[in-house]
C-alpha cells in the first residue's frame, strides 16, 4: 500500500546492493540488507504493541540500528521521537510523558537508570545499540518483509522537541510531506546524486543529522560514511573517500586547527555545508584560504528543516544564509505589527512552505501564536536582507542559545541556579565561542552577605543537566542590569561578556 515517506526514502531501494552505510571499521551495509533489518524491526514494533500513530521515543547512541528503527516507524506508521543522548532521566521523563510514547528505546547501558522513569510514564522499555539490545533480540527471526502501512502526505512522521524562552519544551509535529518535500528540494538544490558519499559525523537525534543529512542520502540513493561523532582524526582519515560533508561550525574549526587538513586532502571534495549555529566570517575566510572551498551555509530549524541556502552555483556569501529555497517563502516582519519590512531593515524572520511543521503537540494556543492563518511561521529569529537579497540572521528575538548545533533553554538553567545556596538571582546568556559558535555563561547575584560556592553549584548542575547545557563560566556580580520595567537586559550582559572566550 502507498506510504508517502517510506516509499520515497526506503521502499524503492529493496534489492539494491549498493552501499548505504560505510562504518568506521570499513564494513558496509547495503541498502537491501538495511531494509531487511528495518522490516524485522517493523515486526518487532508490532510485537511490542506499537500501532500506527503511536509514538516511539528513542534515546540510543548513534548506530545503523537507530536509522533502521526510523525506517520501521515510517513503514508501520508509528511516530518517531529521537532524543538527545545527553539528556538525564529527569529530562527524558518530560518528553516521554508529554508525547505519550508507548515505547521507549534506550542504550543498553542506561536501562537500569531509566527503567523507573519508563514505568512511571507508562512506556514499555526496550534497549538498542550497535549489534545488541532487547529490541534487537525481539526482531531476531522476524520476517524480512513487512506489509507497509498506508500513510499520506499529511500524516505525522516524527516529533522533535524544541525550546523557547518561557514555558515547557514544545513537541514540533512533522508530517511525512514536511520531511519528504524538504529532502527533495535539498537533493536538487545541492545537486546530490547516487554517486555522492557523505561524510556523516553529526548526531542523528537532531534534525540536521537525521531529517536533513540522512534523508537527502536516502532520497538520492547515495552512501554515507557513518562516523559515531566528531573526531578530527577520523574526518581526515575518511576525507579521501568522501565527496561531501555536512557539519556544524565546530567541525570546521577543528579541521582548521589540524595541519594535516590541506587543500590537497580535499581537492576531490564537491561540497562542504554548515548549519545549526552561526559560522563566523573568520572561519569562512580561513577555510577558503586553506582549501579553496567556500563553505555553503544554510538556515533551518526544528520546526521547518531547511528554509534558505547559499547557492550551489553562485556566490556563497560569508555572514549570510543565502536565499529562500524553492517552494519556501521568507520575509522579514515588524515584530509588533507583522508588517513586511523593506530590504535592509531588521525584523523577525517568518517562513512558509511545505516544510513548515503542523503545530505543537498538545499546545494549540502556542501553535496559534507562532503559526499564522496564512501559513507563515514566526521563527523568533531576527534578520535582514542585504542589498542583493541574501538573508542575514542577526540574532534571536527569543533568548534561545545554540551551542554546537544544540538548542539550550536559558530559563531551565536559571531556575536551578536561582535555587542554589547563596544565589539571589541569575541570568543565563549565550556568548560567542570560537569552537561551538556560542556557549553558555551564567551571571549570578549573591544573597546579601553570602558568596556562592561555584564549584558546588557546577557539581549540582552536572547531575541534573546535560553537559551541553551546563555553563562554561559563571560570573558573580552585584546586580543585573534592568530596564525601567524591571526586565533584565540580557543584551547588555551579552555585550559585556561577549569576549569571555575569545
């Protein structure tokens, strides 16, 4: 039966003996072998009580089996919810409970830690890793063919949780066509073919590594060198076998720090793409000087996947994210009135297109606030168009911090800091970082007559928050800057501490 997403990304590769994944040890997984395992996983989902429309929350280390589980969810009509592997049990509990996930799949080594959470949230717990786990055992002996469940373009395919500056994390509901339309556009715009080999060192719990990189390769019928994480040694070792790479700015700064990374090493490469965090113009220029390649920077987000891109053919302009992708409308608007602003003026970026999500799970009011009736999504990012129509992102209307491609919600950290002994109040901001694009800095105001123990506070945060959320620096001040209405002026703090890591 017809399944909009599965048929286009996965089903068409049945019997294809070309390599899909190339593993760090040199082993290869063909498309056909991958799909046979995915079919077994689809049967295992049924054995675990998962039906069409059920949510499957997944927090496992990067491995081929995780992508096979994504394929199995697409084939059965289940909704795939990948979770950051750094999240603690307390953080995971919210996502599992809020999504109503019936199945929670975690890494084998975390089963004991997460078992009580899963039980409390009413989710069945299974484990999965590279060649191991109870879910893998559940799939053993299952048929290698599965009758695909019919699903249409508007049916949900995935949830991704995103953060704002107030309230709870929001579950962005992504339809089959949200994912597929964007992949089709990117394959065409970035000129991917079945001859491409993508160097893939991104996490796959994030839209960049999964719904952009992986979907593009699947749609093009290309191959991926599937590395577990960012490792400059591995990137350099595998570069001669690749034609393209997608990364965050950290990838490029790490490579530039290595003298082995030369123009000769990448002379055969076709394309370097960067996103998920701002790429400093200095990095852009150093990369071109070293290699002769101009990095292609693009702009996307959890709710939309990709919205804009610098051109494949044409000037890739540092400090910009290029033009609207085909089929996507982008405008810059007055944040108060919603009126479209003239070129050059700074305002809130709004986007519309088949890539824009369906809404926030169980949050109709929030959906109505951010999705206009005419289909435009209010991104909360501040930007302007230059004289030639390139979009420049100048900041965020929200206080969201993006570090190394990961979204960080300042209020979550501030609540913990405010409750720490000796702390009267706090403000968490993002400041420039040469490796991560942006990183977390906390400004603390002590209780009268007290001196907060910063080491003890850091230790407490370490047991509660994922590492990427923890402040890399804490500063103690007498008071926070405020406007006449009493609101903390984070723009002043960002300016004051912008050179903290330079």
